[in-house]
């Protein structure tokens, strides 16, 4: 039986203190950005992303903050703080209604048996033998106790839309960070990864598997080293123009993207396709041929909609 018989807060404790333009840390979002377009990653290095003003972006921020509160009063105050970002009128009324509905769904999907909970906690772990740091900030990490007395850690990621393939990738990296921190603090119990759609009530979950962690960490370390080498040697960061640019704000200032777009977006050579972030450093695998990532979990994903 895997139990934690001491105070639980030490599980997620980290002692990292690094600072520079690039503090040698990478989050899931940074890894994705770098592998899609190294130049985009470099342009935003050391900068904070600006808060979105679109309805869906504000809604996402609102709900993610509101669900960190346990009382209805605190949740409503969180919603009120974001309301001014929405134009006065029907959109504002719709925003409040949808936000409240999403929060109710989050409460309904909550796992029973939670004995301790960490919400929106930024976690940092140093990769062994290096000064590179992996960063993750899960929406929730729950210590759950089963009726038979067994305990496990549950990592939850809330989605305001449908659950896409990126949910698996993001949760895997969060699971990796939590597994490393927990191991450093003497705990190797089970970890469950959970994606919840607040729009549809759908939930998908996976049991995190430590099999292959050594390989995964080696691949991640190679990405860190590649970025460091580019920065130190001044090699530069190449553009990677393609359909992936549609999700990057920097496309508006990118001459290469504009030229590619004006030319009717011609088919890209295989060597120019974005590097696969689902297998991290499997560098030239086309998106439609990617494989292997679900095998990082033990068992298959489970999908069900809330009643």
C-alpha cells in the first residue's frame, strides 16, 4: 500500500534559484513553441506573454483562476475581476453565465476522497546532472485516498473547449515533473493524469508510467543543450514557416510567413515540417506519422462524459 504518513507539502517542494535572460528553464508551452518555430521562441525569450482579450481567452483565464477557490463567494469575486475585459452588453452577460456553468461542471467532476490539494502551484525540478530546469503549473494536484487506504497523486488539467491531443502531452510533462519531485522527496506512489472539459463534461485520464523516463529525460536534456548552444555560440534560431504559424502571434511580424502566405501556402518539404513535440526530439517525423507518445502511459486512456 502506497501511503504518505508525513506532512504532504514536502512532496512538491523545490529549491531552484536561477535568473538570466534565459534561466535554463523550459515549460511545456516553451518546448512546443521552440519545436514549432525556433525563431518564435527566441523572439519571446525573457518576455511574458500578453494577456489575451478575446472572449475565449478571458473565459479560460477566469475559469482557471475561479476553480482554485473553494467557496462560491470567492469564485464569483474571481469572475467579477475579469468582467471589465469583456465589452458591455450581451457578451458580458453571456460571459458571466458561461463562467458560472463551467465552474459548476468543475465541482461536479471533482474526484471524491481528496485529502490534500495544491492549486495552480508552479513546480520546478532540475534535471539530474545538469543545471536545466523543467517547469510545470498544473491546474490541480490532488492527493486522493481510496476506501482501501491506498493513496495516489492526481494531476488535473481543465479545458474550456474539447480535449485535444495536446492535453495528453501537457499532462505527461506535468506528470514527469511531479514524479521527479516526489521521488526526490521519497515517494514513488501512483500518479494519475486527468483532463476535464468544462464545456462538454468529458473526462479522459491516464495512469502515468515511469517506464521510459530515462529516455524521455535524455531527449528533453538534448533540447535544452541545443537551445543553450544556439544562445552561447550565437548560431541563431531558424524560422520554421508552415501551418503551425496560424497559432503563433508572431506571424503578423514575420516576413517569411507573409511571403509563404502570399504564395498560396505551397506544400512544405518533409525536412521543413515542424519537429514533433509529441516525441520531443524525433526531429523530422511528419505529424501524421507520429507514434509512441501514448505508450508513455500504462494502459489506455479512459474517456467518459459526466452525467
